[in-house]
C-alpha cells in the first residue's frame, strides 16, 4: 500500500515537472524573428538574398561576394529549407534515466551539450551528405514563426524568383530511357540520403547506446569532473565531443575524428596525426577531421572588433558552426545577417523520441524558426568548428583562415593561429592505445578545470 502511494506521488511529481518544463521552455519557438529583404543572409557558407531583383546586380564588389564567393540564392523558401534541414537538438524529458543520477531530463542544464551535439551533427552531415543536401520534408514542418515570413512576401518573392528563371533556358525533352535512368538514380540517391539522415540523428538519441547521445556525453564528462546536472562550457564540450568520436564503435564513424586546438593554436602535424589511422598511412586511410577551436572574443564582454572575423567564419562552407551563446544561455550559431547572428536554440523542452524504432518521427529534430541576436550580446566564450575531408582541405582551410585572421586582427596577436609542427605538450590521448578507465590525461584535466572556471553559467 505504501509503495502504491509512493508511486502515485512520483507520477504526480513527474506530471508537474513536465507541465513546468513545457511552460518554462515553450517560449523559444513563439518569439518572432524578422529578416531584412535588403541585406544578404549567410547560413554556414551559403549566401541568400531575399530581394530577388538584386540578384543580377551582385558582383565582386557586392556584399555577398565581398565575404566569400559562394552560392547565391534569391528564394526565401530555399533559405528556410536549408535552415530547417540542419539538425536541431534540444532539451528532452522522459528519456531513460541517466546512470548514477535520478535525472530523466536535461532541462535547465544540458543546453551547451545540445549545442555541441548540433555542431557535431553538422560535421557529420557534411561528411556523409555534403553541404548541398537538404531534407525533402523540411518545408512540411509548420512554421510557428509565420509572422516573420508573411505569406504575401513569400508569394511575391517566389513569383519574382521563378519569373527571373523563365526564358533563361528552354525545357529539355528527355527520352523515356533517359527519364527512367534519371528516376532510378534519383530514387537511389534519395534513399541513401534518407538512410544517413536517420542514422546521423540516431547517433544523438537520448538513450545509453547512442554514440553521441546525452548519456554517453555525460559519461565522458565525468572524466573531467563533470556530472549530470552540472553546467558545461563550450571548451569542455569540445573535449567531450572529441572523446565521444574517438570511442565511437560504429564502423561508419571510423572515417572521421576530432582535433581540439590547444591554447588557441592549431598544430598542423597534430592534425595530420589525427587524420592518419596508422603510422605512414596512405591517402586512402586518411580520416576526415573536425577542428574545434575554443576561443574568447574579449574579456568580460565580446569585443566588437571580432564581428567581421566571426561573420567571415560563418561564410565558409566548411564551417560547422559555433558553440556559444549569451550569458546564461547557450546557442548554436550557424549564420548571420548584418550585425545579427542566426542561431538554433536548444532551450525548448520536447518529449523523448525512441530513435531505435524504424521510421521514427523526424520533425522534432528540425527547427522551424530561425532566431537572431545582436553580436554585441554574444558571450565571449565560444568554440568554433571546421570540417576537413582530407589533408588538402586542411592546407587550404589553414591558409584561407590565416589570411582572414590577419586581415581582421587590429591587435598584435590574432584570435588563434595555425602553426606548423607538433605541439610541445603532446596530447597522449590521440594515440589509439590508452587506458579505457582514464580517457583524459592529467594535462587535459588541468586545462578542462581551467576552462570550467572561465566559462559562463548556463541555465
């Protein structure tokens, strides 16, 4: 009888907490976001301009191409489809209990882990699907921010964009054999993309076996002195993600690794070591690498001198985003318009989704509403991410970002640097042979402890 009473109390407590979380964290998608039609919008290296009649006026002197020579699109719906296709990971509740704790939700404390997951997810999307990939079902998601994109504006811009294409080229007449071959190729490609789309999301599932799920990340966090319910800074999350990728056992994940810069320095030979699966590896054995660079964009507040550099970084197609936020809130930054950053917000409580079942629903893993915030409100602590498919990519990226760092730095020292050679304090954990019960070296633990005292507190 007593047990039954206790169960009833726990059920009531669970319902109350669920209602409280829904009330407290449901505002995220209800706030309105407005975009200017007169300024270019960048999203992870792609440039969009909503004023379609300016498409023909863009030139090497134009605002889009000034930053980086990338794809330009004039359709609002194309931007929305691209944004919604990015994988969105938020607070969840009612998931399997986290080991050695009573927690079945990360509401109120897991936001930086979620932003780290989103950055890693974008890296995996680039690796398996490519930057051009978009989710076919993206525009089927109801847009809760509909007042930001009025139906009149959308229809007008869509009509203008389609009209601009009319007459540029005559439709081609294909033979039946050619049509059937194209349909088969298209079906096979879509099927492959769908498999990887679901597989990537499943790696972030909220249950213990998921390679990059919250349960696994908490386990790696324990090695740095963190436990479930603690707050995690962007730099700490970068090291946890590295460990998670190192320890992943899925064969599909053996071709990718993570390198975390030490003291704002990327050492080229350390990156090469991580790209090589064995000593003296051939090109075929090279791993893709996600480079994470923890930085501070100022002292107590973000230095506005770094604005152009951050915009430049988000203008690169190999950028996988920024783990950052504003004081007391962590966001995943993926783009910008003018002096405002575009982000996805993890502070939205959703119910647990069992990603182990076939055809699990995808909608809750894609954000229908892009959000913006002024760069000046950004917390200075953040982690920047890049994806390199091979050594040639790394060399090109290091040269391009080095030029960007030099041109944007008004002071003697840039925000971070690329240095040839190995780091003096070599990270022993990058070796494939290390003790399973001690995933972080003593030096790493010291660095993580230092980062923990420097980061902002997250709600």
